[in-house]
C-alpha cells in the first residue's frame, strides 16, 4: 500500500475545526451549510486516493464501513423512536443514578446506540423541570460509551474485535473490574453534580411528579424489529446485514402508531445530520488511519506497555471514530508482536488488547465524534430544547474536568505497568 502524504490529513483537521467552531461562531450559517462543508471536504480525500494513489480498494472498504455504520445507527434510531416510555416519579439524584446504571447494563444487550436511542427521551422527560447540560453529557459518558464496555454487542470497537477472533466473553471476563471502576467513578461524579443542581432547584420543582403515575410502554411490537437488527449484526454476508437492518427500520416506521412518534417528537433530522457529518469524517480520516497503520509499530517501540495502547487508542478514538481506531491499534500490536493470529496475541499480550479495548470504549466519550450515538444524543436534546454544550464546550467544561480524571485513575490502577 502506498503511504498517503501527511498533508492529506489537513481536510480532516479542517472538518474537525468546522464542527467545533461553526455552531458557536455562526450557528445559523452552520445549520444551513454544514452539509456542503462536510461533503465538500469529504470529496477531497476520495479523489486523492482514486486519482493520485490509484487505491480504489481503500475507498470501497471505507464506503462499506460507512454504510454498515449508518445502517446500524439509523435503524436503531428509527426503531427506538417507535417505543415510548412513560416515566414515573420525580427525578431525584439517586433515581437518576439508578436509571444511568440500568442504561449502562442495557447497553451491553442492545448496544450503546440502541440503549441511548431508547432511553434518551425518557431521560429528558424524567428531568424536564431541571434538565441541563450535565444530564446530557453524563448520559453520553455512561449510556452511550462506557456502559457498553463488556460485550461485542455493547460497542462497535468490541464487535470488530469479535469479528477478528476475540472470544465473545473475553472482554467481560478480563475487563469487568475496569468497567466497574470507570462506571462507578462516573456515577459518583454525576451524583455530586446532580445533587447540587437538585438542591438549587425550587422546592416546587423538587417535589414535582414528572410524567406518568406508573411506568408506561407503548410501541412494544418494535422489540421484534429491534431483535432483527441485533440478529443482523452477526450476519457476515456483505449487504445482507445492512439490508436486514434497513428492512427492520422500514417495518418499524410504517407500523408504528403516529401518536407514538408524536409523543417522542420523532423526525429524521438527527440521523440525517449524523449521516452527513460522518460521511465527511469517514472519508477525510482515511489518510490519518492509513498513516497510523503503517507507522505505529515504529512509533510504539519494541515492547510497548498496556498504558501506551490505552492512551494511544484513547487519544485517537476521541478525535477519530473509535471503531476504526481500535482496528488500527490492533494492527499495530500485530506488527510489534510479529503475528496477526488473535489467539497468539491474547496469550502473549492480553494486557495490551484489554488496553486497546477499554481505551477505544472509554475515550469514545471524550468528544461528540468519538462514538456514533454522541452526536445523535446532542441532536435529539437540542430538538427538545435542551441546552447542550458546543463541541469545544463539551471538552473544556465536562470531558477534561470530569472524564479525564476517571481515565487517569483507570490507567493508574489497571494499565500503568
């Protein structure tokens, strides 16, 4: 494979800069022109790969990865939008912690995308009288990312590892202490922040009952379509998997009562925004990933520690999508070890593979683009008039002061040596 010119990483950097600055500096202009910016910058890289590198194979591979990503995220969005959960009781800090912990467990069964799309609307309704930015951000941290760190269904990087040959329960068996530690620390931080917010609220708000008197579930036939999507994840045939997902989404959309969609304020804008932005991201990040695959073994050294893989995978997972970053560092480990045989790597370097897995999952929460559901949660929250931090605000106000200390502690406890 011909190495791409490092300067071709520039369109990716420009797109990240536009995503970060556009909604802050020119919100109306960004809303009108983000598609032109994302798709315009995204067109530069495919032209370079096709006309200069003559590498159509990489384009086809990336297109298939993007198609799989959009099919999974989009179908889960549509099906979860057909399920309405009526929540019971006031949103006290303790009840919020229980809800988030339950969402983390569910994420390992439905995937972070499925759990996030199913629970974000009832989460907002539970907290509707005092909902603020920290409710959305910690939901992203816990339900949309860290929670799914135990099974291949939970998060896309772990599913890619499963397809490469990592046993289904390997991460859960070796990584549950890491998962429990990270999740527990985040829940404790959330409780402290949410309790301050709760105590500042007027007593009329603290005593208010939000939503239904009992838990209510509408649109339960969509659980069948959800099962079809989850089953399709394990289909290896090209395009059959995606066809099943799209068919399930279509079946859900046309059979769901309009009243359920109305109760969820359902429309296609959030998934359309994600599809357009990630089309640009998948295209422009190709040179960065290819450069990493070809140079990481030289940069990592002869015997890199698990900590190197935890921070390396994590840092790039926060800037790139965490699924291809996982594969990039797994490839780098294979280059260092001199073998791509997964059983051999698990036997020789289990700490490094666990570090790659946890780094990809945990750091996917560091930015809006680290993991697929993050942007969708932001879009749904904004659609329902909930204040959400900007791209840079997410990092500066929440990821750095709250998530980074958790990551440091996880590194010190599990991956330092």
